[in-house]
């Protein structure tokens, strides 16, 4: 297996490991997520598992729907985007600490976090994950990169929904929202 594909697998593994380790750290005084998740939560977990499994399969298989016969430039751009997305998502998760809520359980126990990467963007995890996916698909030279566009509407909806909830529940969130960008520092 070539070094780039090994790097992609290692990056996916690091991403998953950070989430699983930090998810299990339960802050004092908070209830554990319900043992039997709602059908929607099970569906979301299934979708996430299917996406992760598909990415792993793509990393170990030959090019699927190749973009280019000479993919060096496509792969280089993809590796840069993948790395930027991985760093952005992991930093976002680490900077949130105990203020993070799992998408499946989503208890609202947060405080406004406006330091680290959150000083510049409100959703570095979502933005980072989108960059990671985009970079991954380019790194494996696949036209499946267009499928990342199918995820964008859900991410936009989810970010807007979270912002509305946080603006109602957290003092200072409205001011934070006015001074930061949603996904890309100084732009969007």
C-alpha cells in the first residue's frame, strides 16, 4: 500500500480515536446518554459507520471512478485538504473539552467556547470534517468527491439548528456569533 493511503487510514484512525476517547470522558454531574438510543440516533450511527467503512475500503482498494490518469496533482491537493480538515476537526474537538455533545445524545450542558480555533470559527468540527472528506476523495483520485456535496446541506442545517439552540440557552452566544464566522475564518 502506498504511503499516502496509509496516511489517510492513520488520519481516519486518529480522528475516530480522539472522538471515542473524549466521548467516554463523562464530566462530573452529567447523566450518561440513554442506553437505548432513539431510532434517529441509531440511523445516524449507522450512516456514520457506513461512511467510515466506505472510506476505509476506498483507502485500501485501487482507484474507484478515477478523476485523472496522472493523479499526482489531485492527490497532492487532496492530501493538503485532508490534513487541514483533520487538524481543524481534532483541534475543535479538543478545544471544546467537556462542552462537546454527541450528535446522538445532545444534552445541552455547554458554555460559550471562544478560545483556540473557536476564536475564528464557530463550527471547526463540521468544517474540518467536510475538508477532510473532500481531501480524502481527492487523495484517492475519486469522482466520489462530488458526493461530499450531498453532505453539505445536512451540515449547514445542523450548524444553523445548533446555533439557534445555543443562542437561546447560552448567555453571550449571540455576541460570539456576531464576531466569528461559521466555517471559514474571516470569510463564511
